[in-house]
C-alpha cells in the first residue's frame, strides 16, 4: 500500500528564475491528492538551493536532495528512489500548473490498466498550444517530417477528446505508475539530457502498453528556459543523446536511411537558398549547421561510436 498518490520529482540546475513559481503552482492547484515534491538539485551555482531550502521550511511535503550533476536521468532516478507515491510525475522546473493537472491525469490512468506513460496539454505563456508530445525517431517519422505530410500539432487536432493516444508525452510532464519500474527498471543514465523520455517510453510500448495525453490537464511550459543558459553544451548533448538513442533502439540500416534522408534534405535547402544567401544569411547558416549535424551522425552510426555500452 502506497503512502501517497503521487510523487512529483523535479530536477533543477540553476533554476532560480522559475522553481519557486513552479512549486507554488503545484501547491495552489493540486487538490484531493496526497502528494510530495522531491526536488533534486544538480549542484546549482545560483540561488536555486537557497530558494528550495526556504520552500522546504515553509511546506512539509517538499524535500531537497543535493546531488552531484550526473545528468537529468540520474537526477530523476535519485528522486524516484527517494519517493513513495503510487504514481511518479517527472516535471520540469520551468513549468506552471494551470489547473488540477495531476488529479486529471491520475484519474484517467486509473481507469485503464493498459496505460503506460501520460502527460497533459502543454501551453505557452500566452496560453497558445506548446509541444505536448514527441514521436519516436524512425525512418517513417523522418519521412513524415521531411515531406511535411502532417503538421506538428497532428496529435492535438481534436482537443475535445479527453484522452488521446500518442507516441509519448513531453518530458516536461511525464507521469507513470511506479510498478512499471519493476518491469523495465529505472531511466537509462547513459542519457545526460535529451531523448531520455523517448527511450523510456519506447521501453514501455514494447510491453504492449499505450501512452496517452489527457487534454484537460493544462500546464504552461516555459520551453527552453531550463537549458538556455548552457545552449552550446545543450547542442552537444543533444547530438550525443541522439546517437545513443539510434544505436540502442534502431537498426543500423534504418538509422543510415534516416540520416541520408536528412542529408539530402539539407543539401537541397542549401542549393535552393544559395543565390539568396546574403538575404537569408541566418537560414543558410542553420541549414549548414544541420547538414553538419547529420554528417556527424552518419560517421557515428557507421562506426557505432557513442553507444550506451561505451
């Protein structure tokens, strides 16, 4: 028997600008649920730890764990292991609950034993739609995106539905039942940042479970705020995690076909914009950076360099 309905795990790193607002939004909006907030700080060098300590003195259901920074997944795992809820919610510090989102999500999950991981509708600050979900990297998904066979909000085309089956929810709000850990283990700590939620959700789908978005659960995500201070590091980490995901979950042949598709796409874009490169300098630079990214991807996949086993 679990002591709490849900454990909300938040990993912080230099999050002084938004962690207090995040916590207060949880406290103000989470009703008729027993819950705890476990904040794992990855050795912030700003005022994050001081702010969270003040919050722990003010509220009894908040705990702080100060951890060596071994990555986002490692921080989440520490929080999960030190929590006691029946459900686990991994929440970004740059989020704000708009309503009783976790109550809505948990009630929906309890109605179906075949549910894996779930999330709510993410919004921008102006309450417009934000990216609430992701799709698993694959050749099919690459072709869909390259040729724009559907728009990015395809899965959110009918928000009148209370529950929508999706590939997986955004890692900004990622809710699953603790019992799943007994079946697939903790999150893979070889991912320092990025693709962690895709990898974990992919493991869940291999059990035959389905992932959902509960549209009535509303959360503002100040997207990118938690990583913008380390943008260059974030770019390098994104590449490393992408390679790890490909080598772990996708065959070499499919990964190479995906990469060829993206290389050809960006060569065509560069050739088309070349006569106008002075006018569209920023786009030209972006396309060349992305082409470089996929060329490096090709080399890494060919050599199987950068896998989680290394």
